[in-house]
C-alpha cells in the first residue's frame, strides 16, 4: 500500500503540475455548480453553529490530528468519508449533501470550523492522489484576517468562492479574528492520465479500509449515537 502511494506521489510530482500549490477553479467546472448552492449551505450551517460547543473537535474524531493541536478550537461536522455517508448531517443538511453529490470523485467532506484565534501549524496531507477543495461559507471581515499558505503561496477565503490546492504540500492556516471561520472542506480524486488514474483509484479504494479512515468513522458514529441516537442506526 505505502509503495503504491509513494509511486503515485512520485509520478505526480514528475508532471508539469505536480508541485502546483493552488489550482484554477475554472479547470473544474463543477465548482461553479457547488458555489450556486452556497447560500442554502450557509443557512444549514448557521443552524448548526447555534450549538457549536457541542460539535466535536477534529482531534476527537481523528486522533492523528492531535499533532496539530488539542485545544478543541478546530471543530468539524463530517458528511462523508471514503464511501460512508454519516447519518445526522444528511438528515439535517440536505442542500449541502445535494451540493456534495455534484463533485466528481468525492472522497471526504465536512464543515471545517476554526474558532476565534485558531492557528494550524505547517503540515502535509497523507496522499498526493487527492486534491483539497474549500468553499468559503463564513469568513470574518476583513478577509485578510484568515488565510492559508501552501508551499509559500498565500490565499484568503471569500464567502461563496472556491479554493483548490494540493494539501500534500506543506501548508498552514489561521483565523486571527474574534469570530469563527467556516469552509466546506472536501477531498476529491485528483484528475490524472491513464494508466496512473487507475492505479490512483485503486489506492484510494484501499485508503477507505485503513485504520486512519475506519477508526475516524467509528468515532464519529459513537459521537452521533450519543448526541442523536434517533438517527444513529446500524449500517
């Protein structure tokens, strides 16, 4: 598994766009369709934020994130993880789920909430065969108070606008405001030429079986069963 991941990463890195940090969203026509849903998504998000303190921290669901902080100020609300839809989000946020289904190669999705004054130190994503997508949903003003740096390139989120970047490149993010910053956070299959695309899809299929993903899904299901037992049915 690791050898295949490394092979795909090396193969991508050797292409002209292999080390590109941010991508032109116009190259991904589905982003405009997702953006057209952003106000409906924001309405669903606002309902959740009324109980923000009850939402889990990222490190509570995926313990590997403890290396990025244990202050419980990076909150998440998962929708999808490598083949598994969560129960409550699909029930509570149908417009968000509708928008997510527009994304080709969807692999993971959640609301990512940085509480006030949250900073995430430099880190690298685990696999180059996916790209990271952010849709700005709640961005404190001025927008320059919040940002993300990937490989030395800095961008700022805007409400209703998309960012796509390679999270396998060292990156960091921050919210220097006194409010929460929220994006729709997605990983999707990186477009690749054949036969590399087939190898990549095989690796991604196996990622869903790893403890890294499987245990995170189990922790969310336990959290769901405590907070919304009426929706947490066996799968």
